[in-house]
C-alpha cells in the first residue's frame, strides 16, 4: 500500500491537502515568530497575531479534514 502525501484516495493530486498543509505551516511559523519577538522585544498586540495564527491553523486543519472525509467513499481496499 504505497501512499503519497498529496494524493487523494483515487490517486489524483489533492489541492485541499496541499493548501491545508501550507496554512498549518504558516500558522505555526507565525506563532513561532510572535513568540520569538515577544521574548526580546515588547510586542504591543500579540493577541491579534496569535488569533491570526490560530485562524490559519484552523482553516488548514479544516481543509485536511475535508480531504479525509471526501475520500471515505473512494478509498480502495488493498488485500496486500
């Protein structure tokens, strides 16, 4: 059962998985940058940056979840 990361259940490339992963990486990066800056500098509005990062992570997780739920009916059963 050889599975690639960006392929859906039918073997085609999935844009939902790609953009979901990108959004999660952007959200985590924004959280890390905000954390780093708040250690060494006074950041006035950290709550806005954290909420934007949470939004990116939430939307990315939603896209990945939709990709999983979308492939439940298409999943091929392998007898390997």
